[in-house]
């Protein structure tokens, strides 16, 4: 379930919202006109609630029930797709599940009521009489004909008895009256079945697909083999609960696409785990052992994942480049007890200069999905509440390679890791080092095999040069470049050559790492070199602590640039010979670099010349 949003409109609801959010793993969303601080701030109540609702986000609104109903009523179209919506009174005593009762709202309301010592006002007939929602089965089951649930529940409320075909503990433990031959039938199966009148068919997600394939096998080939095998044997695709293979295949695209096709997880087992199944294999192969060190990938994976009490339903099937075997587990497969390891993920994220408002929604989502955070301590601190509940791995400045290796090895263990960078992760930051380490050979300094098979996603952030430019106007309005003045990794002669080339090309230049405690001469040299080609009046922007406490943005002429005014937290942007300053009525100086629109034929300003 997505992280619930606890909506507050006043500061007085802050304490209740924070208590509830902490217990249910939610976020506090505050109305900016009346709330001083919250995890997420919003300006328009109606728009924000509508956006959350349409994004399927569970909503706990500390608001009047009528107000929530009026706001969301235009968006009510399909009860089967509505998220949980709960209205919570200011004192926490009344917890009303308004929508999505069978999609978590009733259970969430009961959980909140326990937290607040309130009353969950559940009104769903089935929940009240039988303690169960037949159209919202627990994890591990899929209802194949939800459109029939209304008629079935009506029959049960009217006193009809229930015949259960197959086994399901959540039905046995309910208040339903079970009777062989009852008029209402609840069927639990792995086989394809067409429901009859007053019958609900539930597919048990207890099928394990063990898969082997050649490197680079097409997803279509693996999916075709699986769907054909299931169909030929009468099994429902909805009953597939897990795709599993040997850990050597953790980065095999076809296997992950197969899991996506069946909307189930993919897990990977070690060679030792597969070898332990050798005596249970129907088709052991010395050839396979010679290639990957086990006697069967498909059958071995299926058997190992299904456990000692699992059964091999379909022995190894194969086509040109893939193999498949199917096993079944005694109980439906649920996320809390999955075997093996998932493919680890590493999100390489840029959080911008530091302000929450400058952090992209994609980055926030990636950090929220992560189990572990790796980064320089200051950068992790800047995440604020977003870091709550995550395991932190703090590193000092200067430990960049150790930081990246640690993040990749954590992901190699199957964790979801966010490698946190300031600014943009791909601009003088850690993204480059990630791929450099991946590109290294398997020497003694290389990554472990698991770390080389991780799933990587890089998300951009607002860079320091973008933030500085925005604060002062539009100095990057025409061609520009960035140059790092640090000679720790780049020879000084190369840096000098690049500064000279930028000077000759009359680029606007953003200087990163302009000075350090021990390095003061490079920026002075760059200043002198640029003065050979551009006027001493050229505007220079000095932007310090962007987006953080102590932010300071100044403009000085190039000829008057004092190196002592620059520190390690300052980005220096030097205009081109065309860059200009302009003063507005409020006394603020702005910098811009014209692109030539005013001189273009047909423009208003051009026509006035």
C-alpha cells in the first residue's frame, strides 16, 4: 500500500496527525495558509485531495466528513479502484472509513481507532455481520469475478449458507456459516474455472515458476513458454505467485519481464540452495552442472522455492533458449515469507542544493522506497523527515569511492539503496563513479558479483549552477559550460587548457570547487585568464549555501573579484562578454545573458530599432 497522507488544515491537528503518521507509516500533509510545518505542504485543499485520490494514495483527513465528501464526489467513478479515504475527528474519537472500505479503509480505520482510543465507524454489512470482506481477499488470493461479490454478499446477509470448495483459513476463521452443498459457493483453486451463479472463484497464488535461460534471451520467448505451459495444463495465470531462478540470473531482463507479466515478485537462489534439491530433480543434467554448477536451474529453483512440503507439478519444459518448471506451495505465497533474494536496487539521486521545494517528486519517491541511505552526513541530514525509518550509512567528505562501493554492495545483498548526492547526481557527483566501478574488470579491487547485478536508476536534481542562475536571473540564457577547478582528480594543466578554451569561446562559465582551505591560486589564475578576453565589468555571481540557512548571492565585476570572498560552499558563475546586469524598481540587481531575440526580425523589440 502507498504511504497514507494525513491531511491537516490547522496547527491544532498537528500532534494527532504526527502520532497517527508515525504508527501507520504515513506522511503529514499541511495546508500552507494555516499550518506552519508538515512533511508535505499544499496551497489548495480541493486540488491536493483530488490529486491524492486520483493517484490512489490512501487519505486520512482530519476534517469534517461532509467537506471530504463534497471535495471528492466529482471523482467517484469505480468503487473497485477507489483508495482508502478516512475522515478523522479533531479529538481522534471518530474514525470514519468513507471510501475504499474493502481496499484497506476498514482495517486502517480500526488500526487508527486503536491508536487514538476512538471508534471505527465501519458500516459495511459483510464486515459487521461476518467479520470479512469477500471482495477484498487477503494477500495470496485473487478474486476472479469481483462483479459477483455484491449478489453473493446480499445472499449471505439474507441467511444463505456457504459451501467452501478447497481450503482458505481466512474463510474458516470468519463468522460465515459453512455447510456442504450450500447455495453460495466459495471456490479456492489454481485451475482455470468459470464461476456459476452465486459462486466466487478465488485463485490461490501458490504456483512457483522456476526459470532458466541463456544470457540475453528475449522476454517474449520466456513468457511464451510460461503462458503455453500454464494453459496446456489448465492453470490460471492469476495463480502464479513467484518467479525464481539462480542468482547468476539476477540481472537477466527476460526473467524480470516474466515476473512483471504475471504481476509477481522475482527471487534468486544460490547454487548451494539449488544443489540441495538434486535428489528431487526429474531431469538432472551434467551439462547444466558444467555451466553453472547445479544439475538443474528450472526444476531446482522451483523445488527450492516451494520448500520441503512443496510439489513439482510440471517438470522441465523447454524451447530454444529457455527452460521452465512449475511447483506448488502448501499455502499461498505472501511477501513476508518470500525465499531467496530480490535483485537489489540502487537509486542514485540528486537532492538539489538542499531545500525540500527543490527536490524532485521522483527523487522523494525513490528515497521513500529505499531501505538504506548512503551519503555524506550533511546530505542525509538535508532529507529531514524523509530519512525517518531508513538505515543511514554516513560518510565523510573525501571518501567518495568507499561511499559508492558500500552503496553498491548493500544493493548487491538485495536491499533498496539510495546513494544521496547534493545538486545533480551526474554533475561532479557520484553517478559517474558508479558506472566507472561497474566498468572495472574483476580484479581484487572490483565489486562482488552481486553488486555488479544490481538494478540502477539515476534521477536528476537541481544543480548548483541552475540554482545560482535562478536566484540571480538568467545568466545561462546563452551558451555556457562548467569547469571544476579542483586538481585532485584532474591535472592542473588540463584545467588551464579548458579555462582558456572557454575564454576563447566566450562561454558563460560556472566554476565548481573554486577554492579549498589549501588551494587558493586556481581561481585567481582563472580570473586573470578571463580578463584577457572579456571586460573587467563582466558580472560574476557568487552563490553560497544555496537553498540552506545562510544563503547569500552576490554580483561583483570580474575585475573586482576577491578570492577571499569565495569558500568551498560557493559556486562562481562568470558571465560572457555579452552578459548584462539590470536593476529593478525594488533595488535588486539581476544578471542575464541575451540570446539575441531582441535583434531578431519580427520581434517587438527588434521592430523598434
